[in-house]
C-alpha cells in the first residue's frame, strides 16, 4: 500500500455547525479521526456548498451541497422537495467521485445504505474499488419497507464486500433483506472526560435527557411521566435537565413551563456541543432514554462511558442490554405511565449499586476497537485499488 492510499468514507451525517444538533455526525467525525490512525481518510459529507476541507491531520472532507433539512425528511411527492432530492443525489455522487479520484483509494465505506451505499456502489462499478456498507435502522426499518426501494437496497447490500449494522436486532433484519452475513458493529463516540466524583449512593438525584425533541425519541412521554410523579418522588430529585431541540419544541417548552410553575426543579436548554454534553453527563446520576423507536442510540453508549446508569424504554436492543448488563432500569412499555413507573424505580435505587454493570457495558463500546476492526477488514482485500490524481 502506498503512503497516500486511503479509504473514502461516504456519509450523510457529519458535523457542520458543531452546536450539538448533529449527534450521529459527531460519531462519524470521531470514527474518521480514529481511522486516520491507521490510514488516510477522505470523508464525503453534506455541507452548505461543494467544498474541500482539511478536517484534521489524516482526514480531508469533500462537501456536497445539501439543504439544512436531512434528506430523510424530504418528501419526493412534493415538487420542491423532489428537485432538492435530485440535486442532492447528483451532488453526492459527484463529491464521491472527486474524493475517490483525489489519490490512491483502496476502499469505499458507506455510512449508511441509502444514499451513501448507492453512491459507493456506483463508483465501485466504474472503478473496481470494493465497497462496504454500515446500515442504520432507518435503512432497514423505514426504507426497507418500500417495495421498489427494498429491491434497490438489496442490490446495494449484495454488492458490498462487508456488511455491518449498529444493532443486534438490526443485524438480523439486515441479514433477512441481504440474504448474506452481516456483522454487528456498534456506533459509539469518543468521551474524553472522566467522572471526578463517585456515583451517588443516595438521593437527591440529577436526571438528564439529551437529544432531539422528536416523537421517536419520546420527549413527550418524558414530559407526561414527569407530570405523574408524586411529591414524594420529587423529594428524591435534585433536578431534571432537558437539552436539545426539534419538531416538538413548542410541546416541550409548554410542558416545562407548567412543571416549573408547579415548583418542580426542571431546567430546559438547547442543543449542547460535545464538550458541554459530556460535562452534563458527568454531573448526572441517571440518563433518561424514553424512545419509542430505537436500535442502540448513541446516548446509551455515551452514558456508559460517562459512568452513568440509564432509564430506558424496552425498544430495540435497549431491554436486553440494560437488563443483562445490569446498568439501569427498563420500563414495562413505551408509554408515559410505564416510563413514570421506571423513574420511580430508579429514584429508589442507588446508582452506585449499578457501577460494575455500567463499567462492563462501557467496555463493549470501544471506539478504538471499532476503528481497528474496520481498518483491518477494509485493507485485508484490495482487488481494485484505484490510483487517482493528487
């Protein structure tokens, strides 16, 4: 392998503003930086305009023009959105080609299947460079339900050298569509800070919700659950910290104002950047994940690395991870009533008693190990290394 040999990482998630609204994007940037310890990385990612950036030593970013709204939120039956989708697809494919031709390329790694995997497959067919795909729940559980898209998704998955999924159930569902082997690979971020004080052994506790205010993330379930808590429960709570933003903004702000008017210690803030989010997690005694739909959310592995137990709904892989790992509390269902009951259980449990489970679970989400596995796999077979221009 020559000195300039690189992998091209194609994604729809990568930081732009750095304000904390790009949770998956921060994972991808951490992964790219970790992969750069093994070989150069060229990232294809959305941006306000077509551009090339020097991200860090060993990581270059090739931006393709994309609107602020995620591609998944655009509706193809709306004429204006349809035009935007076509422009993004063309721009992303062109940026992928530019990145591939910027030097010697040994592999194209798509995060995620659509549209990143589509661009990877197209470039692979014209250059001979192998590609691999890492699927998300939205690839399989949303797009995979559409008959025409499912057929194209199958082609993308079948043509890949290696397939990965970031959830245990998602591995099975991806395997069902692809009809081939799929490997579990957890998406996880780098948490630089460490908890300076031990976990608490007694109340009052600080509770934290950190994420998008979207129905899938269950922020409305949390607000309703907080309403249901009794005075005795609130005496065990130091504060409830809620950070983020999204389509349920009005509902969240109204709900919090009502809780505050009732004298409840609930504080509200916007999106946090990575360092701010880490600090809040290190102060928290319980991290709340009231999702309706989930695989293994990044906030779960973040919580484990911040040595903080969790209260979760029994969706995706969360039930098995938390129950078997003894690193938190799981509600009986994904409803506000059930989540309220789980909150009460947490408030009567010492976070310190769950420390061993949290530490053991954190070890399963090592970014260093994830990057090493990817680098080893992508460089072990190089049948189509492509010599571009530098």
